[in-house]
């Protein structure tokens, strides 16, 4: 099976403005996600949420600055590492990944011999 990273990009303001109820609903969706991956024949290898974009530190050469590389409305908020038979299966799994305030990007993991 090939490995894919599901990158979750969302507008952080959705969580800031949504309150505890919205946060709870999204967490419930994330708690259901591993079972959904398994039901589609994939395997969840790991994943995690990231701290808000404001905590990012950027390094370019010798210059270290606060903040992410680019300014954007949506920020990388978390990821899942999955195994899937092929890109089609990875995309089917990724469509179920919770991203209420944005979307996801699917990237195959590069294999080095």
C-alpha cells in the first residue's frame, strides 16, 4: 500500500468564532474518521493537530522570523498519514476528513530506496 498525507487547511477564525459547540462537533467528526478510513479499506498510520498559525516560525537561510511562509486565509491546521491502495482510494478517504472551515490536500509520500 502507498502512503499519503492528508493536509487539513482551514480558516482558523471559524474555530475562534464558533465556540465550544462547534469545536466539539468537529472533534466528534475527527473521532469518527479512523473508523471511516478502515471501512474504506485504508489504514490510518497517524495524525495530529497543529497549534494556530500565529505560533509558526519561519526560517529562510539564516533569517528566522515569526509567522508562516505566506499570508493566507486558510492555514495548515493538521494532518493524517494514511495507507491506501492507490490515489483513488486515498481521495475517497480524504473526502471524509473533517475540514469544516476549509479543505484538504492529498500528497503521496515519496519513497526512497
